[in-house]
C-alpha cells in the first residue's frame, strides 16, 4: 500500500502540477478531473515518466456519493490518503444579481464548500485514527472580497474559507493540518483561465504578463508552497497563506 495524495480538480494548472510534486515526494498521486480524459492520461504519464506513482479518473465531484465512494475505494485499494488537495474552483463568470441563477448559485456552493464538507466528513475520522493528515484547499481572492458581479463565486469561496477555519479548529489538535491558500491573482492554467479566455487571448496574456515576466502565478511555484505546508512542523503550522505575483496588487489594496 502507498501513501496517497488525492487531488480533486486535477487540471494542468495547479491540480496536476501539485500531484506531480507530491509524487516526487514519494506519494501515489490520485488525479481527478471532470471531463478531459486525454489530459488526465497525459498528466498521469508525466508523473510515471519521472519515476512517480499516479493514477486517476474522471468524476463529477458535485454528484451525490461520488466523493465518498472515491475516498473509500482509494483507501481500500491504494493506501491511506495522507494529503487531500481540494482544488475545485467555483468561478462562473461575471454576472449581476439578475443574471445569476439559483442553479448557478447552488453549483458554486457545491463546488466550493459542500464538496469539501463531503470529502472531510469521510476523510477526517480516518486521519484522526492515524493521528495525522494534511488538507489543503486552494482558494481565491473571492474568498476575501466580494467583487462586483461575483455573487455566486464570492459567497461560495467565502464559505470555503470559513469552513476551513472550523475544520482547523476541530482537527488541528488531533493531528490534521488544514490550510486555506488564497491564490490572489491569475494562474498560468490552460484548463481553466485558458479556456475562459480562449487560446489567442490566453497566449497574449502569457506573452505580455506571464512567462519570464512572472506576472502570472506559476503552478510549479504553488506546488512548492503546498509541499512546504505539508512538511511544516506541527509546532508552527500555517492555516492561511496567500500567494500572488510580485507585480500584482494584493486583494486588500486593489481597487
Ligand atoms: N486559474 C486561475 O487564474 C485561478 C486564480 C485564482 C484562484 N484559482 C483557484 O485555483 C483552483 C483551480 O486551479 P487551476 O485554475 O489551476 O485549475 P486546474 O487545476 O488546472 O484545473 C481544475 C480542474 O477542475 C476540474 N473540475 C471542474 N469541475 C469539476 C467537477 N465538478 N468534478 C471534478 N473536477 C472538476 C476541471 O476538469 P476538466 O477540465 O476535466 O473539466 C479542471 O481541469 C480553484 O480553487 C480556483 O479557485 C485559480
């Protein structure tokens, strides 16, 4: 049996890159994403080519029982999930209140906090029994500030942030390190930002702001921060971390 890093939301931005980094640390990384089978296989092959252990599957994490059954299956067949990376985003575009449907609002909540609730409800007791575990939730500026036309996203991510705090309050003293990571800026992420912008605009953005300009947050550098969080000594745990490019204003200073 292996020690497992489960990544929920393993696109080729943060999710699969974090999976790759944990595989280098000796974990069997289990990658889950919703729809792109060939990209999933590509990410798994990259990890195997670097000598790591990886597998994964397509899931819709918003569907009833999916997360619960997934966790049970991995614990039985592969090994103890020592690290959970909850990386599902809840961005559904910029819309005013009239344009924001109830369905979309509920979807945001399912992605941002209900899924994390479902995953931790089953995983935390297992981690408590083992006396250790790391849960890292990727988050966003929207968890800190309600921007215009971000009703669904901000309400959802704000809930994620506070749920991470309540998890930390209950489980830190039982050996579980819960970290909420505010990604405060755009990420060089082809499967999310890249799809929202489309290939041409995304490449233009990468050329103008990203690449060697370092104005787009690099998934590899986020992955380093996640491994750092996992390896922190329990006398000095970080619960909340924020990450942004040197050239971006922080969420509390932006207009
Ligand atoms: N990208 C940014 O600019 C940015 C900025 C700030 C914060 N963040 C945060 O970063 C996290 C996402 O990281 P990322 O943007 O780099 O993306 P990523 O890790 O490259 O990809 C995330 C993946 O989540 C999968 N997914 C979506 N809905 C799902 C569902 N219902 N069930 C299972 N998987 C699902 C998608 O899979 P498929 O593609 O296969 O459908 C997608 O590829 C989110 O927490 C977001 O709030 C991102």
